[in-house]
C-alpha cells in the first residue's frame, strides 16, 4: 500500500511501553498508540483536554474510563470523548493499539518536533 502525504508522519517512543505515530492536517489529527504495559493493576491517571476525541481499538482489550463510567473495550470497538471530560485506560492485554482522532489538532503533541 502506498500512502500519499504532504505533512510528515511523526513516529516517537514516548516511554519504554508507549509508542505513537501521528498524522495531521490543519484541523484533524490521527494518532496510532501502541501500549505494551498490560495487563495493568491500576489505570493510568485521568487526563482531559479541550479536543474532541474518537478512539478505535485496533488491537487488544482494555477498560476505558470516561468521566464516572467505565467501558470494557475490545478489538473493533469505538468510544467518543467530548472535550474536557476526564478519561484514562487500564490495559487488560499485553499489547493494546488504539487509533485516536482529535479535533482540533493536539498542538501539544507537536511541540517537540
């Protein structure tokens, strides 16, 4: 498969157990996240941001915490996160791949590039 792109695709190792690849346009960002830290005993700390987010589970199984609710997600599932809603994950599988989309672009992800 050939991918045509004008903006660069950024690949980065954020930590020993988290890598991500970022592609973006002016108003839309896709981030492929690979986690290899499961199964986890406790979830990551919750975070929030002013961006709309849709997350697709491409691989693995996890618990997704959104606001006061928790969702058991597996490969093929999708979850939406409105702006400013605290959320986090607890991986059940050793390897979890999430495909996150953001609007607007997460400029905080681009600062180091």
